[in-house]
């Protein structure tokens, strides 16, 4: 059982126990006090739950995040006096470095009902980063883009529904500008590339987008058109395959650099378990991938028989890698992102790279988290603090790419073109958001109703350096392939 499944099982068990206790209390009140009191309290309790306790948070807000960074990462000395954050005299920062600040964040009593946030004020680049309600522990602020303000002694950390305490620790991580290299984004599903890396691939000197699956399942929205389950699934798969090829054109990616492999959603793990065995779609009644890869710019090995096998997937990936010879591959993070297709996508990339005559830099991203389904917390346009992690045994190397407001808007428009992010939310979810807006102060994204507009349209994109290039060569040094 995966860690995500274990956390869900524990969460559901605790919820059932809580509901049972609440039911016993309500029955006792109805018998001993007044028959109508349980009805009123049940409605009030449900509204309170939806407003303040509906987040899927599988750890205590009082837990310290636990990070370690690569050895010899520079740690410029900083001091926090009141709200003012200052560097030691003579310390200089590189403007485009990824700056991470460890501080203790303690919620006020209002921070149990409204999302606590730390506002970065004092310069020309104000920001805010949001944390869990009731937070009381070590957290990691993302100060990337604040180097000049911090160097000038102008940066202030202002708590809203929280206080910033303790002795701060700063890390300055310097990496190459990967926008000046040949970038390939591996997307398990249409929209994963845009959610995680639109800012990176839209600014890259050369970009490729490779999508592994058609994303054809959970097509109930299309059944409202009168289609049966199979027809709806096939239509959704065709639409998302189209999206995966067409939307990157909004960012200037050439058509010949967009590839859809057409394997089936949530079937990659089964394919990996039996590499030669075809694994058909769960809902589209298909065992041939070619329906979803007809618009590719060139033929791939898997086109020969259309068999949805792991070996065909690896052959397709090796073919695309040989054509593109990317300097940088951007794929899901192997431990932060628990979606089964995302885990398999990263493992497929590693397997496909074995034996090749070059080894690119690998960057990881997380569009889903084990522990907190609201991360990145806060509103569209805010910065991204580091996500919760509780294992400091493995050094992690964050890489932050700033997104100016114009690029944020373009990213939002790209997400809006994705058919899977267009259907309205279910009534219960819309009602929950209304309660949260009225009672908890949570504002919807101005860009769209889907939760990913809030999560993904931010001041930064956050990646993790998983592996540095062994050659150090860029596309321009090797020559175009």
C-alpha cells in the first residue's frame, strides 16, 4: 500500500470515529435537552466542517517541515529584528539564485479560522506565502526574486494571522539558466506540462512536450451529451490528446515538437508490472493506442502494432529522446508527487535513458502531494513556499523560476484551453467554496473555477534538481540534431 493510500485510510478511519462520537452526542442532546437541538447543531456543524475542516491535511500543522539541502550550499548570514530581515554586512546575493529561508511560523487564534500568511514587503516585488491554519512549526519561505530588496536591507516579513519567530536560516542555491537550454517536458497527462512548467518551456530556447497518456477516464461530463460511457471516454481522450498537441503552440512550441503517446490513463503501473502484456483502457474499450496518436508529427515505434505495453512506451520514449537530445528533462518528482501515473512516468524516463550516449539534467515537479491537497496554499499570484516534507535524510535541491504577471496570465489562458479544466465543479464543492469564502476569507481565482488555476498560476514555478547533466553540454555546444 502506498503512503498516500495509508494516509487516506487513516484519515477516513478518524473521520468515521469522529462522526460516530458526534452522532452519539446529538442523540443524547435530543433525548435530554430538546428534540430540535440535534437538527440545528447538525446543520451548524456541517457548515463549520465545510468552512474550516474540509482540507485534506494528513499531518499536524504543528509538525516541523524537515529539509536538508546539498552539501556546501551557501548559507548567507541573516538576522530578523522585528519584521526586518537583514543580511550580514558585505554579503552579496546573486539575483537569480533560489533563496530559501527557514523560519518558525506560529498561528494566532484568528489563524485557526483564516489562512495564515507571511507577507514579503518593503521592495518593488511584494509577495505573500500561505501556510496551514493553526500552523506552529518550522517552515521554508521562498525568497527567490527578493535578492535586491534583501541586499538593500528593505525586506520585511509581516505575519498575517501568524507570527514569524526564531533565528532565520537562509540558503542560496545557484543553478544554470535552464531556459537557455533544450528542454523536454514529460507530461503523464495533458495539462501536466502546463501546470508544472509552462513558464519554463515557454521561455526555453527550444522546447519539446511529450504526453504519455490520453487521459480518457472519468468522462461523466461528456455523458451528459447523451453518450454512453465508452463513447464519452473516447471523446474525452481525443480532446485531451488534441489539447496536449495544440496548447503548447500558444507558447510558441513548434508542432513538430509536440508528441502524444496515447497510452491509457491509470494503466501505466499495470503495464510496468508486465512489460510485454498489453493493458487496455479502463473505460474506452480500447486496446490500441493509435486512436489517440493520429496527429503526431512523425511515426513512432509503438505505431507498428498500437499495443499498450511498457516496452512500446520505452521504445517510443527512446525514439523521441534520440530525435530531440534534450539538455533538460522535466518529469514528475519521484517521491513528492504520489499520482501512480506520475510515479511511472518518472520511472519510464529513467529506464529509457539507460544506455543512451548522453545523460541530460533531470528536473522534478509535483502537481499533487501526499500530505496536503491544497498545496501550494494561498491565492493565485502568490509565491510558492516549499511543500511539506518530513524526511531530512535525503538532500533536496529546489529550483525556482520567476513568472512575471504577463506570463502568469498566458499560463492561465493555456490552462483555460484544457478541456479537462473546463467543466464546472460539483454542487457540493461549489457550496463548500461559498462557505469558505464567506466564513474563512478564501477568494476564488480570477482565472477560472478549477482548483488548478489557484494552485498553478503563481509568481514562480518550483522544480527540484534530481540529476545534473554528466556532460554539462548544452544544445548549442553539441549542435542541433
